[in-house]
C-alpha cells in the first residue's frame, strides 16, 4: 500500500488543491486513491497533531480537542488512529493521499517527522512519497503577513525573515534536509510553485502529473481561489480593528477583500532585499541538490507597489462610500 503526502508548503496553492480533491473525492476513489475524511477534510490537518508527543499551545491542538471532544491526548490519538485505520481498510484503495501544508509547518524537527513515518508504517504503508511545492521566500513572506492579519494578528510592519514561523516556512533547505533525513531523497518530489514552472502552466495539472494521473482525469471540477488579496492600507485598517475588537469575522474579511483590494499588498524594496539576502544560501542549496539544471532557483520578479500613496487609500475609501450610499 502506498501513501502520498502533499505537505505544502504554505502559500503554494494548497487551498486550491484541497478544494479540487474534495470535489473529486469519489473519482479518486474509483481510481484506487483514498482521500481520507477522518483526519480533517479537505485539509488533513489532524495528521500533524498525531505526531505531537502531547498537546501543543497551537491552533491545531485546539481544533483537534474541539473536534474530538477530549482533552486527553492519548485518548484522542488512539481514537483517531483507529478511525483512520478502519477508513483505509474499508476503502479498498491501494493508495492514500494525505494533503496538509501543516505537515511542513508544524513538524519542525526530525523527531516529529520520524513519528509520522512510524505512524505510516503502523498503518500498513510499504511505499511513501512526499510531494512538496516551493515558492520564492519573499512571496511567501508577504503572503504570510497578510494571512496573519486576516487571522487576527496586530502587525504594523512586515515581519523579518528570521521570525521563527516565517523562517520555518521559507527556509527550504532546512525543510528538505529534515524530510529527506527520514524518508530519503528519492522519496521526495520537489516542485516549484510558479506558473511558468508548472506543467501546462496550471497547478492542478501539475499536481495530477506528480500523482502520475492522466490529464483526462482533470474534469475541471474546481473551486474558486478564496485567498484574495488586500491592499497595504486595507491591512493597516484591519490590523487596527484586530487590536480593538479581536480577530475578524469572515464577513469582515470578505468586506475588506471587496473594498480594499485595488492594489494587493507588496512588501517594500528594503524588505524584499532583506528576504532575498537571508535565504540566498538556502535557495542555492536547493538548486544545487534538486534543480542543478537551473541557473537560479527563483528568478527575480517585480513584487513591489512603490506608489502606496494616500491617493490610493482615498480611492479605496471613495469606492467604499459610493457602494454604501448608492442604495
């Protein structure tokens, strides 16, 4: 039996991929691939929690405790592993496809990843494949900044690349060393998250190719990308709202994405160069070991909105006032 683990990284279209899996779950099953429901769905975010030694002070632990209605970690783990084993055995599938970007971002040590390997062997998997998409760290950094504010953070500036969570997600060398030390380099399929690098310039087609599924399997049953961008001014407003009123509701986020999205946030040139310099050695290591045919891992791109002026803010504000008053 074979396990395929799509481990992210964050900000590489995981929402799109997981939405596609949920829409095609029965078609995958018909082709011998199980997309499990017992460990979180469509994001299998319970899997990394199974690799904790105990509850951690994080959102995944809180989610798992609420979902399975227990504060006892041992009881939780035993219950989930039993349910997952039954789901796998009853599926009749020879391949199980797990997808969660939190596998990369929350399993931060070799020991964590080793626990995952032991779990997979215990479930009866003889073959394991790791699929990971890598993105330019500067692009990840600015997207993580936006997401953090949408989730309730109060941030005035782009976090530096040595911020622990940002560094963990963006430092691709550390990630690959961690995973290949447990599963072996031959088990890891590393792909670049960039439209020009994707098969057919399409994430889903590239994902299916990585799974060795024929193109005709793609029947265009997809979901619209829900990760819309907010302008820098919009993020500043939302951060201040977070400070006063707490984490925003989905309705407030939708509102901000509607009326403060004329110019999506781009980090400053200064911040961009800081990210480039901080991760240059990591990116070169990845290029050398996984993409030796490439001159550079991530070609420089224009990420910047240099004219985030007050005029742009007032343009967004005028649009908001017009929409609110025209009725």
